[in-house]
């Protein structure tokens, strides 16, 4: 079977108040063309279809128009799971209608039996080609059921323990449906995995990026999940949440497709992909061959960085390039500058003449971040409330304690970090409880 893996569309996103409706519509039209040209028989969208729980009408219209565009193609199966940005219930609302069209929606598992999220994938003749376990984003309150509660898990092991149990439960359901047939097993997921290649390799502090990977996602309810949590029996696991294409622990069959869009100016120079996955294309029905297909850019996002004269030169180059652009192509700029140049740069930009298709939409002062710096400025009450006290103290301790990683394996280094955290955690908890008690006495 030939599968197309994509994720993190974030339809309705308005990065720096840029209207992205035409850009997102152009991607979906292009994606339909890819499905036709590549003769895709199964499309998997691994979460974050929309950017917010209540997406604008135009975003929902683009979504349903895209699904309708697949009806007369070779794509006989569409699998869509909810992400942490999605309203699972909203995605599930038309589920019974879309099931008739072989569009399988699993927005949430909150109100379902796990078996409801496991189904057969069939060809146009009705032959079963694979079994899919469609795992959406699972909030912490539901993960507790697979870990016996966060307090019963070893420090720092909540996500690994819970997701290991969750995927084992999905595997059991998939094997029951598969029976003794020699067909592939496919799974999805929307989570933050450890052992990524490329952009986040070796990083502990993803809050420095602009693409929506907040500090909360790392230390809170989307804690790192290691490769051992995913059962080897699955032939391919299509993941979402990370916005660039990468493998998990160099495993060929556990991948993020990445977002097809620029989600922050710090990734403006990155290529974006969807993944064509051929399963069982030779005599081995479980062989995997992955081909990244680059998504064309219909809008240009550029971060211009450097000293004042360097940024000036870069702006002039963009203006010249924009004048030659076909079809009046749009350019959105972020200026990334030293604090000392702020006033001069503002004056310079105000005096410049920009063509209609070039706009400065973001001003960003260069800052120096410590490795474990925490920033809650972008979080609302709902997201901050899910951060655990243990997570906060971990960041505080590791920001002050220097641990030389030289001659240590990754496992030894993580263990050493946890040992340092455990030294101080009891004192922090005691102080935290004392503060809460005093607060309650004060209210009384």
C-alpha cells in the first residue's frame, strides 16, 4: 500500500496577524494533486488540523472542501486524528457521515472504547490492506488511566510509562482485528518524542523556537516519549506535533512528517515536506520505503538578522527580489536585531519605501537564553495550570547545577540529572506545601 503522511496543518493560523487563508488553500489544492499524481491509497493526517479549538469558518470550509476533493481519486482511506490544538469533539462531530466515505476521524479517545479507534484499511475492491490504530493527542487526565496516576510513576517517567501502556493497549486491539492475516499494522500519534534528529537533536529547551513548541509541551502534559514506548509490531507510526520532518531515535518507521507551513520565522529557511510511505512494495509485505516530498512555498517568510547595515542590505535585496516575483508574490519579514540598534532600525524602516507585496510584520530583539530558562509569558491560565511543581523545580535545579556530559552516555547523563533533581525535590515540595497552607490560612 502507498500511504501519504502529513500533520500539523494548523488551519486558521494567523502568524503575526498575517492572513494565511490563500496560503493554506493553495497547500490543500497542491496536496490533492500529490494524492492523484503519486497514486496514494491512504492519507494519514497526524493531528493539529486546526490551530485553535474554534477555527474560523474559512478554515473549516477549506478542510471540508479538501476532503471532498479526494472522492474521485485513488485515495480510498483517509485517517485523521486530533492534536493538542484541535477540539477532538468538533473533529468527531461528522464522524458517522464521513465513515461512509472511508474518512476515519478519531478526534479524541475520551468518549470511546479503544476498539473504536482501530479499523481496517481497504482498497477499491474492498480487500483489507492493513489495520490502523488511530491514536490522537491524549491529554494528561486520560494518560493517568494508563499510569495509575502521575504520583505512582517514577520521577520523570510519567510519559514513558503511560504511553507504553497506551500503545500496548492499542496493539492488542489491532492484533485482535488483524487475526492471522499477514497484513501491515499502522499507528498514529500526536506527542513529543525523545531522540529526534536535526533541529531539536540534543536540545532540552525548545521554548526558544517560534513554531508553537512551548516549554509546556516539554515539561508538562506532552513530556518526552522514548522510542521503546512504541511496540515494534507496528510497521509504521505516523506522528504529529513536531513541525519539521525527523525520525525518532533514527528509526525508519517512526517519523514526524512536520508541518507543511512555516510556523515561526526561526524556521523560515527550512524545507517542509509530506511523506510518501510505500509499505510492502516488494515481496516483504512489511518493508518500508519513505520518500519526502517537498511542499512548494506560495508565500515567502524571511528573518533578516545582523547589524544595522547588514539588515539594511538584506531589506534592499528582498525589495529587489520582490519586484521580480511572479504573480506579485508576497514577502513577510521579521527583523532580528541588537537592542542597541532598535531606534535606528525603526527610523530606517519608517523612511524606506516598500512595495505592496513586502511587509515587516515582526520585530525581534536578539536575546541570550540560559539553557534551562523558563518563560511563561505566552501561556494562559489553562496551560500554566497543568505544569507540575516537580517540573518547575527540575528546571530551576538544572539551571544552577553544572553537569559535565563528557564521557557520559545519554542515559547516564539523564540519570545524573535526575539524581541532582532528587536531592532538592523533597525540600521544594515541603516549601510548596507550607506556602499553600499559609495561603489557605490567610484566606480564612
